[in-house]
C-alpha cells in the first residue's frame, strides 16, 4: 500500500504511523465523562470509505488525512491537516 | 455414529463408503429459542455449550459464508493461558482445561498438542517481568517455569543463542501445558457435536437486520428470510461493528485490523515447541506436515480486506531469521490475513447489551483461537442465565465507560498496539 503524501508524493505505508479515525474530535477539557468516553473509546469502524489520520514519520513528518476504503485498501484522497486542526 | 476404533476398522474394510455426514445441512426454521450469529469457532462452541450445559437445543447458528471460513481457520493454532491480570488468568486457564479434554468431550480428534509455549527474554528487565508473571500465574494455579540459556539451547536447538545475535537471548519463560491444536478440527468437532444435540447449523445465511419488540430483540432478518428468536448472540469477530450497526449500535470500542499469518515449505522435525520473540513480535511452531507456522504484528490500520501488505511480511520474515538464522533460505508456501476485532484495552467482551435478549461476544484481538472453548462456555452461560458467569464478569461492554479496563499490555486506548 502506498500513501500519496501531499508533500512527498506516493510513499510506502512503512514510512507512516497510523493515527486512527480522523472524524473523532477531542472534547472540550470541561466536557462531561460521556463525551470523553465517546472520543477515547467509541469508533464507527466502517467497512468501506474511512477518513483517517496518518503521520509521515519516515518522511516530512506531516499529519495527513487519508480517504481509504477499508474493504479494498483503495485510497481516493489525501490532504494535509492544518496545524490548528492537528492540535485539537 | 460415534467415532471409535471399531467404526474406523468397519469403514476401512468397507472402502470408506458409508461414513455418515458429520452435520446436517439444516434449513432455517421460522423460530428458535436462541440464534447465534456467526458460524466460527466461538459461535459453534457457544451453540454446543448451550445445548450441552443448559439444555437449550432449539438453537440455530447462522453463518454468512461456509462454516469456519473466518478466523477459526486463519490462525496460528496456539493455545496458552500465560496471563497476569486476574480477570484474564482464570478465564484463559479454564479455556486450557477445556482444551485438555476437548477431543474426548466432542468425540473428535482436535489433535491437542501440549508441546509448551516459550517466551524469550532479551533484557534483564524482561526476565524480571517474566519471573513476576510466572509467579502470578503459579499463584493462580497455572503452570510456568523460567528457563536459562542452557535449557533453551537444549529445548530449541535452532535458536540463535550467541552473544552476536541481533537481540541476544538471556532466558525465557515456558508454559508447559500450552501448545497447538488442529484449528479446523475444532470447528468441525464443535459443529458435529452441536448438530448431534439438535442445533441447526445454517450456512450461506447472512444476517441483514434485527427485529425488536420495543427494546427487546425478537429475531433477525436474513438473506434466507426472517427468523424469530427469544435470544440472539452475536459472535462475528472482525465483522462485529458492521453486524451490531444493524442492531442500532453505531459505535463500539472496537477497530477491525488485518493480521497476517504464514506457512513455510515442509521441513524435517525442527521445532517441537512454540517459541515467541521478546524483542519484537513473532510466534512460531511446526505443524505435523512439517511447515513452520508463524505470525507477527497486525498491519496496524483499519481493514476488512483479509489480506495485508508487504512491509509486515518483510518484518515478520526478518524477525524469524533473527531468531533462527538457519531459516534464511526457507521458502514461504502461503500467507493470508484474518480480520481481528481489536478492542480498546486488548481484552474481549462477553456480555449482555443494553437491548434485552441481545448478547455480544467480541474484541478478541490476537487471542481468539485459544479462548474458543471458554468463550463458547461463558457466552452460553451469559445467554442462558441472562447474566455473566464470574469467569467472564470482567469482560463487560460498559467497562470502557466505567473505567474498569483490563489492559494486560498497558498500551491504552490504541487498538493497533494491543
């Protein structure tokens, strides 16, 4: 599997670290326990299109949002995550 | 027919023409007392123990493909109970005890081989941790022994024990009662034994929906029509999230990941135990046909594809060669992938759900095969009594909300690390 890094071009999956479901957002610090439970533990885990984060550790070290099909491994898009978004 | 020496002789003399089928090709009936979704090892074992231990024989097992087409036929066949946390230790030890008598219990030779499972240690700290684990196991009544290098050299002649090894081996821990089991025979044995007790095993029957009477489950919709049931148990491993979504559970503490496994060309006897690497992740044993059976880490990203990628193949092969340099020119015969239901703390879920009559068995991570008998046994108890057995009480679905996690590895809520 090769991931099309927006900075480096197509690179082997072995250069990247998987960071999981990109649709999960971190709750506010004062959010209740249910919100944290949902963000930390609960996942949709779909078979099919999946939006996910990959960290290009063995390359430009950017965090990338990848659109990938979990049933076929086909990748349909990859974009840089803005620094603001990544820190959330 | 009961399998025995006399039935074998009679059928041999008869040219093997009159063996009866091992289980019926059942057609779905309109209603059952209980339905188990998933005709893999855990589902078949659950149906067997429902009938055997709880007298519930009006039971159907629904399998979307053919029997045992998932992880029960895709694993590296290792059994062991070398856990440290109390919630895990007693459950897996019960599983190992069930393995020890399984062939007689099912009247089917599962080829249970207690050849020992050895974990290698590569640092003094790791050896200390193994001593602690071994003591915890022995206090819980499980067998464990520490091995020094001389003993490892005697038991595993091919292992690189030199100081020049990439990660020099300092010692190890062995669970002598661990070993391997013929995985297909486990599925066939449970299927045949459950069928003999009256359980309907229905293949090519995919569940497409659940029906409810209020909150209480009333049955399932399938590709072969609607089937009513008072209780429904779901044991579908990697497909857990997709199946439970049909019942209204949009999110679960599970990610599905692909785990690859490998078989080499056949060798003469080379390894008569199971060995695991301690400085990476590899577990290896030799099958009765002579092939080396081994596996390593999951690929590490969400996948339902039942096939993995080459970096992990290379990593696993390199690890095998670091342990056994003499394997460097060995050829692989096959590799394949299975879909693991990786839970958020690395431990499984066997529990009721918020919907009465609906039960969940999931989150087995790498460890589903060795758990097969106890998983079925505990899930059957949970379904029949509508409450968990003390052995699976810690495997609750709401532990992620309450914080009573069972994180054997201490990796936190990162499924790819368990």
